[in-house]
C-alpha cells in the first residue's frame, strides 16, 4: 500500500482494507462511569441528554475520529504538497490535533499541586446523630467519597516522599449536597490568620531567583520565616518529626484542624475537631529511606495507594470527633479553640468514632478526576457550620476563588468529579465552559414568566440554618486574642510526648534542615526557637551545626505529655506490607515457595528479588521473579528475607545486595534468613545477633517472627538513642 495519504482508500469504501483490531489497539467499550460522575440532567438543543454520562463525551466507538466525530484514516502524516512538503494549512486534522495538544495543560494548584486520589464510601455509625443533623452521619448511611492526598510545597511533577505536610481532602457526595473536609495529616497550622498564607507559602516555595530547591523546606527562606514568625513553631516541629515523612498515604492520620460547629435537629450546637484514624496505624519512613525513594521511585506514595486498592487491600479510616461545649469564650480547659496552632490532647477530649471510610476504587483518569477535583471548605451540609477561626474564614474565600484561574471559569462544579448528587436548580448562568443547557427564561426571582420557579424552601425543608451565634460588639481591629501569643507551650508538649527514638529523629531533622541553610543568622535564630522548646533538643542540634546553644529567652512551660501523639509502641495490622525475598544462586526455592504463599495468605505482598528476571527453578513449580538486582532497592520493602546463600562460601555478594541489606538493617526493618543465608548477612555487615534479625531453620518459622516484628512497623531497638 502506498504511504501517500492522498492515495489511501477511505475506510469502509469499496476496496479499503479493514483496520487492524489486534492488541494493543483493540477497541473496547469505555469503562462504566462511576456513580459519582452522574450530574444534573441537562439536554442538548436537539433534546438529547448530555453531560450526565461523561463516558458519552469520552472514548466510544471503534474508529479514530476528529473531535467532531468524523472518521480518520491517517493520523501519522500531515497533508503535504507532495511527499516532501510543504505542509498545507488546510490540514484541519493536523491543526485540531496540535491546537488541542498546545492547550492540554492547566495551571497546577498554587499549593498541594502534587497529589493522588481514590474513590470510596463512607458509612455513618449514627453515633454523631445526637449532635449533628447531617444525614450522612446517620447510622449505616452510605455516602460516596473521593479523597485526594497531596504534598504542599512541590510542583505537580515533584517527588512524593519529601519532608512536608500532607493534604487529606475528602469530598462527601451526600444527598444533601457536597461536604468537603479539606484537612492535613498534621493537626495544627503554621499561621493563625489567613492573611499570612501568602507569606508562609512564598517562604516555603523554591527561591524566586533560581527556583530551587524543589519540594523542600530545607532552605533559607523557609527557616527565615518560621524562626521570625514563631507561631509556626508547633507545625514546624511536627514537620521535623516522623509525621513529615509518612510511610504511605494509607498510614496517615487526617485532621480538619479548625474547630467546626455541629448543629442538631433542634438547633443546639457543639464544637468539634475532626480526626481521621487509619486502620493500619500511623507510620513513617526514616529520613534516609525517604530521600532514596525520592530518586528511585518519585511516585512511591501514588504507586502504593493505587497498588493497594488494585490488589483489594482497601485502606480504611475511622472518622472521629473531639467535642467541646459551644461556650461564648470558645475555650476548652484553657486551650483556645479558635487558634489553629493548638491541639486539644486526646487524653483531655477523646476522639469519638462517627463513621468508617473505605477507599475501594482508583480513578480511571488522572486529569479528569484527581487534577480537576475542586475542594472548598465552604462546601457544607446542614448540621455542620463554621466558627470564627480567622484561618478558616480566609479559606472560605480562597478555595472557590483559586478554581477560577485553575479550572478556567466559574462552572467547575459542573465537572463530573465535582458534581453534587443532590438535585441542582440554581440561577447561575453562562460563563466559560458552561456545559448545561438550561431551560426556562427567568433565572431570577421573583418571576412570573417561569411560573415563579425556582421556589424557595420553607422553614422545615431549607438547608442552611445559620447558627445565630453572638458576635461580640467591638471595635474594628487588626489584632488577635492574647491567648494567640503562646507559641511554645504546645511544641514543648509535643516534644515531651515523643519516645526517645522519635526525639532522635527530630534532632536529626532539625540538624539536617538548618544545616542546609547558608545564612548564619537563620541558623542562630533557629537555635533560639529550639531553646524555647527543650534544652537538650537545642544543645544537640547546636552541636550538629557546630554552634553554641543559646539560653532560652523565656520560660519553658511543662504540661502532661499526650501519649496519643507518639507513633511508637503499639502493634498494627500488616495488610499490604511488602516483603522482599532475596533469591541468589543456590537459594532454597522450596522455602521461597512456602513463604510466598504464607505472605500472600497474611494479606501482605511478596516480591522475589533475583539476579535476573524471568522464572527460576522451572522444574514444574517455577518461582516468578518480580524484581532484579538492577530494579530492587530496599525502600520498597517493609521486611527482607534472605533465602540461603551461594554454595561457594568465598564468593563476595553482589554489591547491590550488600547495599539492599545494609539499608534494610539501618532503616530498622525486620530481616529474616534461613538455609545458610546468615553468611550473606554477615558479609553485608548485618550483625546476626542484632534486634529484629531472625535466623532460623525453616523458612515459614522465620517468616512468622518477621511478621510479628512487622506489626510494630520497625525494629525500634535498632536505633541508638541518648535522649
Ligand atoms: Fe489550603 N488551599 N489554604 N489549607 N489546602 C488549597 O485550593 C488556603 C490550609 C488544603 O487536594 C488551594 O484547590 C488558604 C489549611 C488541602 O485539591 C487554595 C489557607 C489546611 C488542599 C488553598 C489554607 C489546608 C489545599 C490550592 C490559609 C488544612 C489541597 C488549590 C487560610 C486544614 C486540596 C485549591 C486538593 C489547597 C488556600 C490553609 C488544606 C489556594 C488561603 C489550614 C488539603 O485555595
């Protein structure tokens, strides 16, 4: 057949060759739309339903077409005057294809640009029904949700495992409208007033001259700001703790941060703070592990979430509330509930579970769903209201405003992922990207031309019942309450609540981050702030920086520690944990087969690591290799098993194996071996008598002990501690 498109027969025309339908281009039906992609029913000018089913607007049919649905017979060559050109302007397919491509990108989010998301369902326990009339909190009420996790500072293409706060934003598609709980994995914030948000973000983002460093807080402008602006001390301390480097999105707590107001059916109100508690526990990486993962797998968290859901290990979180009386002072046991830099320790106000969220489906299109989802703290349902927290109040403006630039106009609520499941009958009209074809002539009230529609809800059926909260008569001021001046008592409370190993990690994190700053004045000011948290913390970081430790310039206020803040000490389910199984020359393949089966049966993921890919021991019962020495790195594994050692005792291990075992050991991971693999461990410098190193006779017995260790997340005893 000729290459000249002008000479190609038109598909379907007599004599044309039917297109090949072999893999990988075999046409198939589009994926069924997700239930939460339904939307307000609209009709096209010709009366055809449109928009309600996004799959209708996406890929359908077997043949490649233009955007107008015209079939194409060639998409590889532009239309030319002869095979050697020039290209003709009349090639409308070329122009359509390139023009669309030129406009494929939208602005990334100004913060939280890098994210990953999943669909799921929330089931209310009914336990909150006595304090909120929100229907979705009712007993066994099931509500579809879409959750987006994110880092804050990095660009859309930045690495996942940086030291940063993580976003935890949940869209509940309730029958009463959309409720967005736009939270973080850290329960306090850098600032007490929204007017400071541009300042903290400008300081945290890369330097404006060279645009470096990417997705990092370890640089001068960040530390310059947070040491001058000491209300940031509490959040910064959480960032420097293990919370700043989560092991997985599935293993993070989530916090609404602000105090919200719940309203019951009679109008009585209760103040609450929202908490998400992960069923898998709250766990972190260690810093070196996080840094390595940034390079070897920048998509570490995104991949982890998608893989877990695809494999059926659906992550779950319990939603809970801390409740406080709605008193005029908005204080609880001396803690200002309107100050978002303060927590209320769980020991003072326990978190009461109100429902369970399960994430059970991955998005089918990243751009349409994860990128275009638009959260807004103002998306609330009857039974949930705001408080006077000045950070929250500023957010109420920001979230709707930012979408106008990011999503190109005011009609973003019509995007499939943003559509409410409640019926919509608004009087909002026109604007960029209007996809609804509204009927009627009178989008105003009062009117007689549309028969008075839409009608207003009556007393009993209306949604928003603004709580008639008192507003204290006062003068206009740019100021905050005196209690907002306490910037150090809660950072000290957090420090005192940490276990020794967690304190070591905090010391190392500050030493690293301040050590990355160039400005001496910034480092010195950083130490002054640390002196207000704890003397030992300050002295150890000062020693690491080679600077004198300053005296605190104010009192250290002790309070009872909050054990709930520590991540160390409990046992957790091991679902979805990844066990690497090193299989070299002369390995015990029977043992490998046995442990692979048991690992799977326990709900974990076995990954066999061998010198080369393919299958090994192909004598009827082959073992499939999932990782090779070239593709494996320790950070992917929560535990490592070594299935024997080469018969030739003098052979040095492959250096990549040595690195893998050395890292697994230093990162506190459980290591198990049998069939003589201890020799390999010793050669890699792993002491066989160290805590969490299990050497045994039978593979499955070794695995049993390793699984027990995994329940504690890491072998904490392996980290030296002097605090
Ligand atoms: Fe945000 N924040 N924020 N934020 N925030 C945004 O909205 C803002 C704050 C949070 O996955 C933006 O759609 C202001 C606190 C999450 O799409 C923007 C202030 C908390 C996400 C915005 C705050 C958050 C955002 C950027 C200070 C935890 C990602 C893109 C008053 C409770 C949501 C967008 C997603 C995103 C503004 C502070 C959480 C610009 C002005 C406190 C999880 O509207």
